[in-house]
């Protein structure tokens, strides 16, 4: 009598659920996918054990270069034995804690200010103080810190310095150029267009060449400008053109009504831009802007070509020492992972911002 | 109306008038730029006079007195700077064109892979994109260049995965058909077949649009492209002799050599740029709404036709503009050749600057060449973009 109500739930076949089901629907759905999976697995089985053998089992970690040449595996000693030169370059050995502290301050400030809801006046002042402290640590000369010439700045601090200030200074310049390009004044518009298109049409390397071989000719006799600063200016000039194009995208995406509403409130040009247009336009272009900033960060590695010692060039000079020649794979993997960590976290940040912005748009 | 305007004009001071102000801003900017320009140029002239550096492009005629490792046209140290620079431009073009082609193919494949329903394939695609995108291209170039010198054996122990192909630290050497008059005819036949196939496809398309009759232009075109050169080859006596690289002394003689510099540059540029193109392709395909493929399937199109007739033509419109800028980036990044010693234009120009001291002219030439290349690429891509754009009725 109650048999009907006691019908047991029919479970789906075991092959369609759980791990098996997942494997079936994600790896072996269809003939082509099955073949692809098998090929990938076979190739992986051939190379991954070899790689692990090389990188971890047969590898040496804390030896001299001589023992490295005898080992069959990877020679991570090239990284561990030279880590301080690799990271800090020619900065005086006993003062290398200073760039280290400066870098820690910079990175933690960046991580702290990642959320734009925290951006306010107080944070601005904290940044000013932090910048001053960092500059003091790098340069020295005050409070008993020994002064260190900027020509000695090298390694990772130089990379971070070039990219951070490159980004910081190019951003307002880029915004100004984008506004200039949208301007109704023909002369200003023409200058902006020429600047942006000219810079975007040439590789960064020509700008760096310009800064290193051509710029000294531009200066009156007796005046010299530090090489690091010249490279820095080249990077700023270059990045600004790319920022300008991104910002222009944001300005064009703005609704015409916003401009009109601002004007009908009686705001003048600067008020209109500062209070109404730019805050909205810059926000919607945060993701592509971060893209530009990531490229700027990677592009600082090009200063190798004009013989500045950023982290890539210190690595190269370690590899030129006879004791360590022949281990470039290991050394480059180490530097690559440093670049990767920075770039990857920036791109993850841009994705987070993007999803945040989309979420807000949906809420409306 | 006129009177109110006049009244208005009378009331506002001239510096409060928007138009006058605009003119003042512009005049000030123009004067500022002109002044800075004048100041810099006069400094350059002073400095060059003091260091007794010649000015102008007269140096192009002078003897270069340096060798170039890789050249596609005749060049020796006795030739002029002008010719050396032309060799550099050709080398830049060579690596850029080959790179553009390969990177577009690789990028498309990886982009499609990241969308694969196979978890393993799509994860591999994503990992590829993340790794290669987030490492500076210069570092990748150094890496591949070092790989060639350190991981590959010398010519004597060269790796030979296939007969006639040798990989050593002197680059890649492979066998090519030995010189024979037939080969030039074969190339001519192939070109002729391409032209015929092109016009045939156009005719077939027109006929299908007019009458609805289909024509197997793809297969016939393929047959033409393969058949005509083959026929020519047989008619000319079917030469099979190969020019196989052979070890003589410390290096290979004969065959065709691709230098380690070129290979490393090409590898680095292609792998780096492909990671960006993969993302563009993925975004392009994802931008087509699902309804499109459902609609296409519901009118009975086969899967391959859904892709080739509905999805791809639409995705292409989203893909082309960012693709253009990536291909331009590849051309510009090819200037990093200077760091690994491939004699591209920037390297030759750099040597020229060092020897003559004429930095201004040298850098101006560099900018001119790259601007021209950028302009040509974007003109071509804009033309293509216009061709595939939606034709609104």
C-alpha cells in the first residue's frame, strides 16, 4: 500500500557524476578531445619528470660555480650565491638594507592603496611622506645616512624606480595630452596629435637612444644630466602617449549629456573636467590603464641597451663572470619569475577592478 | 539677436571672452614650443660645431667600413653607409613579416585553445598566455639566445632530428633543393596558380550570389596551387638533387642557414606577441552572442559553416583593430634585435651613429623608418578592416 510513496530516488549513472563525470565531460567529450587529452598527457609524461629531475633532484643550490659545472642538474647556486648583486647591483654592499627597506615601503604602500575607496587626502599625505623616506633611503646624505650616487643605483630598486616614477609622471602628462587631443583649439589639438602619433609610431628603443646619444647635444655646454634621469624622462615621454590614447577612449565613452549638464551648471572648462568628466572617464579606463602600466613596467628592461644596470643587466653581468657562464637558463628563470610576480599581480588587480566596475554597472 | 550679441560683447572684457582666450592660449603654446625648439636646435648647432661633427645626410655616401653578418643583398665593408642602412631595413622587414605571419597563426590557435571544451587544452592555453605575457620580451630574447649557445651542441655534434636538418649553436642548417633552372619556373607557376585561383574564387562567388549555383572553388584552387607547380617541375625534368649542409672545418657549408640571432629574435617575438593575440582572438569569439550560433544551427548549417560563415566574419571585426596594434608592436619590438646582435635597422643605425657621431640624423632616420612601417601597416589593416566591416543596408 505504501510502496508507491517509498520509491527510491533514481541516481544518475555513476559515470556522469563526481570525478568520473567531470573527467568525462571535460577531458573525453568526443573523439577529437580524447585524442588531444591523450597526446597532451603523453607529452607531459615524457617531459615533466625530466624537468623535475633537472630542476629539483639533480640540482645544486648552494655551491660554488666549479661544483655546478660538475652537477648534471640545474645550478640554482648561480642565483643563491649572487642574490645580493643580482638584486641590488652596485649599491654599496654594507648599505643594501636601505634600498631593501625602500622597496618594502613602496610595495606595501601600493598594496595598501589598491582599493580606490581608500583614496583620500590623508592617503595622499602618507604617500608624500613615504616618497620622501624612500628618496632619503636611496640617496642618503641626511640623518647620518651615507650619500650614495644615483649612478650606483641598480638592480631591482632601479627597475622599480624607473617604472614607478615613469608611471607616476606619465599619467598626468597623458591625461593632459588626451584633453589636448579632444580640444577645440586647432593649435593645441595639432600639437597633441603629432606628439601622440609620433611617439606611438616609434619603438621605445629610439627614445632611449635619443636620451643617451642625442640628448647631450641638446644641452648647453657644461650642463650634464644624469643618465638614469635621462632614461627616466624617455620612459615618461613614451608611456604618456599610450596613457593618452587610453584616456581618450574614456573621454569618448562619456555620455554627451555629462558635458552638457556640466556646462549648464555654469562650470568653466577646468571645473567641468576636474569635477565631472575626468573622475568618471578615468574610472572606466582603469583596466586598460593597468595594461599600459604593465607594459611600462616590462619596458624598463630595455634600459639594458643603453647600459644601465637594472635587474636584467645585473643578471647578464653575473653570467659574464667565467665562474657562472653557462647557467643562463637558471638565472633568467629567476629574473623572469620576479617580473612575472609583479606583472601578474597587476593584471589580477585590473581584473578585480573590472569585475567590480561591471558589478556596479549591473546594480544600477 | 545681433544687438544682444553686441551688447554681450561690449559687457565682457576681452580676456573673459572664450574665443579670444582660446586664441591667446594657442598663441602662447605655439610660441613656447617654437622657443624650446629654437633653443634646442641652437644648442645642437653649437655643440656640433664645437665637437666638429658634420651635419646633414652627406655621410650616407661615405664608406661604412663595417661588416654586417646577415645580408639579403650584396654588401661589403667598402660599401656606403646608405647601403648598410638598406641592409638593416631589409633585415628588419624580414624578421617582422615572418614574425607577423607566424604570430598571427600561433595566436589564433592558442586563442581557440583557451576556449576549448577540453579542460586540459584550455588550461594549457591560459598558462601559456599568462607566462609569456608577463615576462618582458627582451628577457625572452636573451633566454632563447642563451639557449641556442648553451643548450645546443657545437656543429660537430649537431642535433639532427630529420635527415638534412641540423640544429647546433651556429643556428639551424637545412637542406634546400640544389640550383636548377626548374625551380624558378616552379615558383612562377605557383604565382600564376595563385592569381588564377584568386580570380576563380571571385567569379565563383559572384555566380553563387547571382544564380545560387555553388562551385567547389576551394578544392579546385587547392588543386591548381599544388598541381601547376608540380606539372612544371615534371616538365622541366624533375630535378631531385638536394644541397645538403655538410660539416667542413668548424661549420656547415651548403644548404640554408638560419642564424641563432635570427632564430632567437623570431622565437621571442612570435611567442610574446602570440600571447596577446590569443587574448584578442578569445575576446573576439566570446563577443559574438550565443544566439548567433544557435540561429545558424537552427537554419541547418553544419558546424564548420557555423564557424566560417557566421561566427568568424563577425568576430573578425572585433579582432582586427587590436590585432593591428599588436602586429605593429611586433615590428617595433623587432628593434630589440640590437640587444642580441641581429643586424636590424636599429643596430646598423647605432653603429653608424657611433662611427660618425651624427646622432641627430641617425635617430631621425630610425624614427622615419619606423614611422613609415607603422603607417604602412595601419593603412593596410585599415583597408582590410573597411573591407570586412558591416555593410549596412
